[in-house]
C-alpha cells in the first residue's frame, strides 16, 4: 500500500497561469512539465492524489495494447499509426526516466508484454498484429504459445516493457510538482469552470483565475466543453490471489472474449497474481458480484493460486476509433484542454497526452496533435446509455447490505440498507444529467449507466462527470 498524501484543501481566491483539475496520471504529468517550464501551476484534486482510475489500474507500462496497430494502420493510415506508437513509446520512456531521475520507489519491474489467444482461429490475427507492430518500429515477436501454465494457441511478445505501482508513482510525481513550484490541493472538488477575462475555476468556496485550464478528470466534468456523448464508460473487475511464488513471468492480455489480463504483483504478505475479467458497460450490470465469482472460478481453473485477497472495480472510457481525445476541444473555449477515452491504456497514453497538453500550453509544436485531436468526428451512436438494473417493487425486497431502486409517485429512490437493515434513501437521479443509477453489489456503489459517474452508498461522488452527491430524500416513505 502506497503512502498517503495530505495536501491542504483549496479555499479563498487567487490566480495562476494554469489550473489542472485532477491529480491522476494526465494531470500530474502536465503539471510537472509546466511547473518545470516556469509557469505557475495549481492542481485541484477532488479526492487524494493517484487513488482513482490510475491507482486502481493494472499499471502495465507498455505500448503493446492488445490488437491495435493493424487496426490503426487500416483505419487511420500508417502515419497516424506511427504517431500512436511514438506517443506511447515516449509516454512509457518518460515515465521510466522520471522514476529513475526522481528516485520514485514504485515497485518498478521490467517485464515482457504478451497478447495471447487460446483460439487457433485467432492465430492469423496475432500474426498480422505482430507484422503491423514491426512496421511501426517495435521489436514484436510471434510465438506459437504464450509462457503461461495453460494452453494457448499463439502469442505476440513485446520485450522489455514494465509494470509498477501507479499510486506510489503519482505520489512521487506530486512531490516533484511541488519541488518545481507547483501547488497541489486535495479534497478539493471543482464544481464550475466559467469564462471571464480569464477562466474562473470554482472549488468549494474557493475561486481561482487562470489563463489555462486542463480538465484531467478522466471524463471531463461538465464545464465549457462536454465529452460525455463521445466516450463509453466501461468497467473491469480485478482480483489479486495469494501465490507461493511468481506463477507467471510477464504481463499478459488475452485477445479472446471473454478477455483476461494477468500479471504478478505483491503486498506486504508476499506475491499475488493479479487478474482482470471482461469489461462491461458501467451501471448496466445488475450483478457485478457474479463477475467476481466467475473470475475466481476461471483463475483457479487456469493458474496455481490460493485465496482471493483483494478485489476491486475500475472504469475507463472507450472511443469509437480506440484513440484517446486530448488537446484543445473548441475555439469557443480558448485555453481549455481535455484528455479522455484511454480505452484501458492510459498509463502510456495518459503520459503522452499530458506531454501534448503541456506542449500546447507552451505554444510548442507536437506531432501527436492530429492523432489525439479532440475535435475529430465521432459516431453519434457509439455511446450506449442504459437503464437502471436495480429496480425492485418494494423496499422489503432489498436485503441488508444491498441497494435497490424503488418508485415513489413520480420519483425514483435509491435505497441502501446498512448491515443492520436500516434503509437510507437518496434520489436515484444522477446529479450529472439525471439518469437513474444502478446498485453495484460488489463495490457497494451507485453506478450511472449513462456516462459512468459512480457514487458511494451514501451518495458521495467517487467518479465524475458528476460533481455533486446524490440528493438525500427527506420525509416519510410514500407507498
Ligand atoms: C481495470 C483497468 C486496468 C487498467 N490497466 C491499465 C494498464 O495496465 N496499463 C495502461 O496503460 N492503462 C491501464 N488502464 C487505463 C488507465 O489506468 C487510465 O486510462 C488512466 O489511469 C486514466 O488516467 P486519468 O488521469 O485520466 O484518470 P484518474 O487517474 O482517475 O485521474 C483523474 C483525477 O481527477 C479527479 N477528479 C475528478 N473529478 C474532479 C473534480 N470535479 N474536481 C477535481 N478533481 C476531480 C479524480 O479524483 C482523479 O484523481 C486500466 C484501466 C482499467 C479500468
Ligand atoms: S453520468 Fe451522466 S447522467 Fe449520470
């Protein structure tokens, strides 16, 4: 477990060259580069540094993103595929060199990265991907099988990639931001970005006037630009199993459905095998706990592991063309920058887009601007909003420790019962745009099926784009 940060909460008023909203990998990368360049930088983090999507990822630092390079060559041409390769290579090497230069203790390990299939019918896809990856400059190798203790039909290896503890890395990077003159505030949720002579950023009772705003909140919060119609929120479940020793050597991503991702990790008790299950649309699954049971069964039947020690859910946003959106999204909002839609590969892409945004703010040319251009067209039917999966007829149908949605007159009420069976009632309307939330019975959260906001059982925001908690419902329960 990484050390905690304890930066103050922002209050009062002030000014800076740049406000960075969000202390994840994108925000802190941009913050460090801009502070080093001599700009005054303020980072505003709603929760704690590095604890959200970045901190909960499997943290493979790699340019090997399953099957991507053939797709990019076919859909965006060889030049943009080259830029994607270059940006991700640079993102990875930048991370590794900061770990080295700044002496960040983050359990860095060099590992090969493998994409594998168990289906002989997919061998040709792996072969074609290997060739595509070699065309854009990687030392990719085709293998008849992956070095895994179960049968595979083919694999592709990218040698000498890496894995690390992302929360520890971001804590180290936050110290570097401070040392370079940047200021960081935690427990500081930004609730508005308004235009004026400059941009006015509101967080609690504090306001900050700035020339540039970087909205690095994984999905941009509602503000001068909206991105929720262009990216699909997707969750993965992750589990860590006790093992006697390292049972795999490398980082593995399956290309088959249902897909699995595998690597080793550690906690204070010793080695752990970390496995990820298949993705699903956030808030559109009514029994996330079953996904954990399925993943546990799969792991125990494929890998020599002991008990499940940890489990968690994480989400990221996908784009239709599988390339993130990053940069300046609109002429109507000069000085505003966003980065989103990392498709589950935001360690290298997140660092690359942080570099891109820092270059753009400094007026420096960057060859990846077109690749990540947030103004490029996106299909209108890509985002599949959904309905709540947790509707029940009566409050009595909700067991202790669980949540459900009941209808009261015109209103949908989110009811969570604590372990003593006492009901706690909240409005079920997501405070972003009003969709009715779904109970996540694994993480005990309310998840929005529209744009991926996540709220704790008590309504507190865990993940935006929502900026406010689910509203409490007062008064007696109505039939
Ligand atoms: C299960 C899973 C596994 C993954 N594994 C990998 C992997 O192995 N390799 C890889 O390359 N990528 C991986 N990814 C993807 C990668 O983790 C993400 O794309 C990346 O971490 C996103 O970084 P971020 O900075 O956008 O988000 P975050 O790290 O979530 O940072 C955003 C920050 O903004 C803050 N924030 C939000 N709203 C506000 C507000 N209103 N005011 C102030 N602050 C706010 C949040 O609290 C948060 O700290 C994985 C993703 C998932 C879901
Ligand atoms: S996240 Fe947009 S309506 Fe809930």
